[in-house]
């Protein structure tokens, strides 16, 4: 399927999605949001896709967020109606149980930061900067930023970042737990490919189950999550990959997983 504002490439069980509006720092238009959601929803059900990577075109921005021009014509009723019935790309990412990696190659602001936060892991270049600057234009983060960031870095740091609209460096983001790895710009793709290579040594179906368990920990109290973990742990034994993994370990060889 051809898209106007994103580039999709699938190879070796990995879907690479590039936000492609570099002339406006990959800012999210209605078209880009719709196309990104479509691509993600396709990858969600594509059995040949085991891992998804999202990045931005060029070397200046992952995504600078929303087009602020659209904010000038909205009133409260319109905004509430629109955002209550519309699922944004970040929510779609959260709903995917395959590993999703954000390859952040520059600015990740507003909705762009929220998109990165929704991913399972973030690998960033040294020139990347993160921020939720919405308060500076008279709104608050509306794509999950207040919720995801608070769970990730804690109340005090989340309030500092959101209430001041401060941009933070990639190194600072890694220090507070927002980012997994920071590398020089020229090494960014290689670092992501190394992470992909590690994930590919694992069973795709077991990775899905593990992600489901981790997500449950973020959504519920410990006792409920612990019970769910037991159920998901038991589910692993109904897969062929579990048997293959155990046999390969005992036979001292590399496992050959089928994803079933």
C-alpha cells in the first residue's frame, strides 16, 4: 500500500516505518496520523512481522508533534468529541503485543514524544531531545503523555518536564529511564539492528506473552498482575516454541523457533 507521509519497508520479519515529512520536522498532520495508524494496524495482524521500528526521516527530528495551526479553530466540545472517538497512533502502538522500537534521530516533541514513549524501547542519537511542551501553547499533552511519562519517571520528574515544557537531552532521558540507549547519530541504525538481532534469537510468541505480562504490571495492582503472570506463564507451555527452547538448551544448540 502506498502512503503519502510515511515510508514502510518490511524485510526479514521487521517492519520499518519512517515518518516522512522532514520539511516540517516530521510533524503529525491528520494524514500522517491516519496513515501511521493504518500501517501499525496492518503490522499488528501480519504474522510475518515480528518486530516494528518507527523513526523519522532525516537527522533533525523523529517528530516535532502536532501541527499547532489546527489548535486555533477547536473549541472544547469539538476537541472532546474528536479525541474521545479517535484513537491516536500512540494508543495503537500500546495495543500491539509485538516488540515496537522507537529509533529517535532528533527532536521528539509533543505527540512525537508520546509516540516514542508508547514504544517498548527507545534507542536515541546523541542529538535527540525530548519534551512535552504543550503547556506553552495553552493545552496539556493529549496523547497519553501525562500518563505514560508519570508511570515511567515518577511524579516529580514528570511534573517538572510537563509543567515547565522543558526539553531534555537524550543523555538526560536515559538517566531518568525514558530511553534505553544513546549512541552517536552515525551509529543509530546499527545500534537498533543489534537490538533487533538480540530479539530475533527469542521466540516471537514468547516475546508477545512476556510483553502482555509487563503491560499488565503497568495497568493493575501487584496481586492481580501476579495472578495474570501465572496464567501467562502457564500459557507458554502450550506453544511449540517452549518445547523447542527447552530441548535446544538441554542439547546445547541454538533453538529454531517457529512462532507457534
